[in-house]
C-alpha cells in the first residue's frame, strides 16, 4: 500500500477526487459501476484510479531497481 499523499491521487477526501470531476459516465474498469472522473482522469473512478497509479508506480520502482545495482 502506498502512503496517502494529502491532496494527492490517493487522498479520497481531496477535492480532486470529489464529485466535481464526475463525468456522468461509469468507470471503464470491468465490473465497476462507480461514477467515473477524477482530476487525474475522466475514465476511472476514485478507487480504480488509485489502484491504477499504484500499479504504475510499482512498475517504475521495479525498473529503477534494475538500474540501481
Ligand atoms: Zn472503478
């Protein structure tokens, strides 16, 4: 689990994760019916957007580890 960044993508109380950014569509993630739209992307809901960015961050860390030897 990534640390919660205040005002960041994984801060669920942040204004950037509020209904203000909802597009009126549903999240594009399969089997997810949450309202889509955050300040980071119009396609994912808050929860899926957090998972998505956490995964990307993990992939970058893995790449970094390969180069820092
Ligand atoms: Zn979702």
